[in-house]
C-alpha cells in the first residue's frame, strides 16, 4: 500500500472533517512507522500553532523593513534577463517566464506552511524569553 499523501496527513493532523478514505489512511498510519511519525510531527505543529496567544506573537517590523523588501523586489523585477550565449546552431532557447509560486499548491500545503511558520516563531520567542530571565 502506498504511503498516505502528505496533504491527507495534514488534514488528519488538523482534525478536519473525515473523508471516505480515512479508514484506509488510518490503517496505513498504524502499520507504517514513517507515516505515523510524520502525522505525529504534524499534529505537534498544529497543537503548538493553536496554542499561540497574543503575547507570543512577534511585533511587526518597522516600516523601513517593508520598504527595503519592496525595493529589493522591485529591483529584482526590473533586472533584464540575460539571454544565453548564441552558439549559432539553431534558434535560441526561450527565455523562462517568471515563476508562478502559487501554482500547484493545495490549501492543505498552505495550512501546513502556516503551521510550521507559527511553530517556528513560537519556538524562537520562547527561547528568547528563557534567555532573558
């Protein structure tokens, strides 16, 4: 039996509505150490993210930080693409278009990414608090 799809594991970790294939997925998780460990880690991340409270959240950075990010992105977008060297043996290859970073992402993957970012932020804040005491 193939491993449980990571998006399905995220749904299980989030506790979202059960689908018709949950029984098979749960049976596989019970028998497969790899999937069981992955589900366990995802569940820990979800629980940590749900436990975040207002004081745990980082303060927003100053406006100058966002301005610097926006300026860097604008400069990157304004740089012309350098065409590859012409070897004279046929038409030049097409210049790749800008990457679409949203294509192919599922809502479950976005939820996992958010949960991981939140968990990392909480871990950093708790570590800082412990050092400052």
